[in-house]
């Protein structure tokens, strides 16, 4: 627990919070500042310019948030939002917390479709809606259908679309392609569940334990959903349409081999800032 006697201003509160978070976070001071600034509805810079005193109610809430964070609850769930592609998205426990590597998927899609007017796009597993919403902003008049099996996730995705003043995306509750009837797309894009639960270290497990299982885990060493999407997508792609997928750090060779077997061409991938291959894309052309 944070020592009561020391708590009389923001700095001492932040210091106590930082100490408690140092066992779980690489940036404990930053996280403590963000949590307190969230409760006070100010920017963290104020802690460095003003002498801020804290009332008992805020102090109690802060302590409770620090406790939750130290138990592994992600920052995004505590403050209800996360930045992605320099935009703020509403986030809660029913959706995956957006990861920076997912921006690679969007970069791939922009590179392929930057000169394309009105591409027809299907996003599988939209979660908080980040991928579809960013594509709607970045591409030229795309016609996007975004599906998810989780109704709660779709509710958050729709709230995010509204927040960013986007009304064009069609959000559908669907088990992958189950509700997509006789439609063909220029692009199918997905960040599907691909984590192999059995391979996680204790630390990795703690860092993701609060996120929905359905967003994370897939059978067969994490490859089941990737395999299904790779094999099924050609039925839903136009001639010359593209599939772009995010995958796990060790699933690149598997995805390349599955895409080759399924008949895709122009297969390529891209790496994250740690030089790890995280996305794969390929084109499907009819014989
Ligand atoms: C890794 S999360 C990606 C969420 C979001 N697109 C992102 O990149 O942050 C995978 C998403 O796929 C959804 N999902 C899992 N199984 C599904 C299925 N069978 N059909 C449709 N969506 C599914 C989950 O609910 C989750 O929202």
C-alpha cells in the first residue's frame, strides 16, 4: 500500500505510485503520471510546472488504480482509451488493446491501395475498429465491411467510428465469413487471434491475462485462424484481390508456406521496429 503520511501533493503521490508500478512496468513514472492526470483531467506536463495538491477522493481513486495496474490491468482499460495511428480510440475489457505493430498492416494496405478509387474491403476481427477506421480515413472512398464474433467488441467499434465521425463502415456480427454472402473484395485484412497459450512465459501471460481470450488465442500452436483465413479468403477475393494478415513473431514461414499452397502470388511481408516479421500479404489471381 502507498504510505498515507507521505501523500500531500501530486509529486509524492506519483513517487509512491511509481515505486509500486516498477515491478510491472518499464515506464512506471510515466504510467503513474498518466493515471493521476487522467483523474484530475489535466495534462501530465502540469505536474512539472505547477504545485498540485490532491484531495482525498482523488487520492483514494489513484491508489485503487495503481493497485489495479500493479495486478496487470492494462493502462488502456484503466483510462478507457489508447492512441493508435495518432488517434485516440475508446477501449475496454471487451477488446484487444491496440498494438503498435498493427500499424504495419495499415501501412501495407495504404502502399497497395494508395492509387485505388473505392476499394471494397473486408476486415475480419475488427475488435475496437482501429484498422477499418484508419483505412476509412486514409484511403480514397473505401467501402468497408468490418466483422467480429464479439457483439461487445462491435459496440466499441461503432462508438469509435462515431467518435471519429465515420458513418460509412458496415459493422457486422459474423463468425469470420459466415454472414458474408456472395461478395467479393479487393482487400481482406485481419489481425486475427494467433497466440499459442502453451508457449507463453509467466511474464507474458500476466501482461495479457486481462484481455479477451477470443482476441488472443488460437488452436494448433496459434495458427488455426490464420490457416482458416488464408484458405477461405480466395472465395471472397476479386481476381487480383489482396489478403493482408498480421501474425506472431515466429509464424512468418508458416504463413508464407500456407499462402503459397493456397495459390497466392506476390507474397511479401514487413517487419516491426525490432526487425521481426509481423505481417504477410499476397495477391490472389484466378488461373
Ligand atoms: C487480435 S484481435 C484484433 C482486434 C483489432 N482488429 C486490432 O487489431 O486491435 C482479434 C479479433 O478477432 C475477433 N474474433 C475472434 N474469433 C473470431 C471469429 N471466429 N469470427 C470473427 N471475429 C473473431 C476477436 O473478437 C477480436 O476482436
